[in-house]
C-alpha cells in the first residue's frame, strides 16, 4: 500500500496540494477516480478518491476512515545526537519504523554535536511513517539541554537510563504499558554528575548487554526491547 500524508482527514471533500499531491499525480501517475490511502499521522487511515486534479491541486472524496491501534508502551526516546549526522538520521528512520512515539534530542557534557537540522529529522520521520504503513507520526522535538530533559521526563511514569553500571538488563524487565522515557547518552557517555542527576530525577539504570554500542545502535536496541 502506498501511503500519503494529509494533516486533516475530518472533512470531505478536502483540498490536496503540495509535495504529497505532486508525488501521487506526477510520479505515481494517479489521476481522476484513482483511489489513494492517506494518514493524518494521528492514528487515522483514510481511503479516498482523487477528483478533478490539475497541476497544483485536487479534491479528495473520503470513502472511509479507520483507526489504527496505538503502540504501547509509548516510547519517548531522549538521545544525545551522534557526531555523524547520517547516523542520527538512520536512528530516526528505524526507530519510527518500529513505533517510537517521540524523539527528544539533547546536548550533554560529552556531546560532540550541538547543532541539528530539526526540519530534516521531521521529514525523515514522516517518510519512515509512510514507508512502514504506520498512522502515528512521532513528534521530533528541537534540540534541548540536559536540564530540560529532566524536566520534560518528570511526568512520564516510567524512566530508564542506559548505562554500563546498570544492574538489570532492560530486556529482562516487564514491558511497561504506559509512557516511557528512555535516556541514551552521547558517544562519550554521561558524566558522573549527569548520571547522579538522572537517578535523583527517578530514572532507573539499565544495561543493554556486555558489549559497548554506538549511540544509535544502543537507542534502537533499547527501544526495540521495550516495544517487543
């Protein structure tokens, strides 16, 4: 199924224009009367018919809308960006495919990257959602600082920090059924002070095994362990 994105599926007919429309009509050669599938990124999947397309826009007549079951637990991935941008982009893509709900990139004491193209990461998440036929678009938050991470995660009922000093494996824990904060450090790991502050903020230390992993590998492996 070729899946497209439209931010609002609440009315019919609705106007369709922009890059998604162009791809459907100019690249995929779908014209008047063609059936397309769209998601609003909020859990809804629509089947619609293209009406009267021109070079810039068309109308969509919604035939039916169904709801896709949400993914549990709702994983909020707090991750220090990798030094190489392509590795961070890879993580956003793959973690979206497996159902991560939100990405919170942050800088910490040992961070090697302190600038991110937020719009680029949002685009990658959107493409990965459509490619994997998911109907929930993860939120990609702007790059923030360490203190903001602790404040943001405060209200999440389950909080884990991946660290070699953890005395329990993440995969050995019962899977939570609510929102989860998953904290992954930079390639230089967390500072001692950051680790202490995270524990004081309610994070549980967990390890991911006996081997040292790259940031993006650790993040994806940990998210997959929670999502099953």
